[in-house]
C-alpha cells in the first residue's frame, strides 16, 4: 500500500521538479526552487526504495535483486547513484549549478526508464492475472 501511495507522489514530485529544472536551464531563474525540488525528489526516491526493499524482502525473501525484480533493481541502483551524486555535487560544489541541473536531468532520465520498467511489469502481472482468472472462470463454466 505504501508503494501504491509513494509511486504517484514521486511521479508528481518528478514532474514539478522537471519543470523547475528545465525552467532554470532555459532562463536562469528559479535556481533555489529547482534545487529544493531535486532534494525533495531525492528524499521521496530513497523513501520508496527503502520501503520497496522491505516489501521485496517480505515477498521474495531478500531485500534487493530478487530474480523477479533483478533488472528493475539494477536500474534503480543507477537512479539512486545519480541522485546521490547530485546531492554530493550540491554539498561539495564540485560541479557548477548548470552542471548540477544537467546531472539532475540524467538522474531523471534514468528514473523514467526505471518507472517504465515497473509500470510494464505491473501491467504484465495484471494481464497474466486476468488470463488466469479467465481460464479459471472458463474451466468452471465448462464443467457445469
């Protein structure tokens, strides 16, 4: 249930932040708002990853890289790394603001790939479930 709430919240935060980052890159305005939005996105991302790892442990017996979610978890690690590097760049100043925003866009691009992976997996699972339900319903109807 937590994932079902956090995933749409994260997507909404992503959209707002993406708009703020693109606005900053296009106009130079709104650096503070864009920076705060990236930090909020990063916090939500880490929260959803922690709760997702707990769910994965409960369902599959391991916190990460269960065979059913191996590739999603691999891309998630890249997403987490890029967001973490952004925070490190912000705190240390080893990249200028423009470079930090471009790094945030790279993190966001990998997030979109990762979110797409999860949506496709969820859709496939629902279609498979419907197929099983249809098969069971058809078998029950045929036996009558």
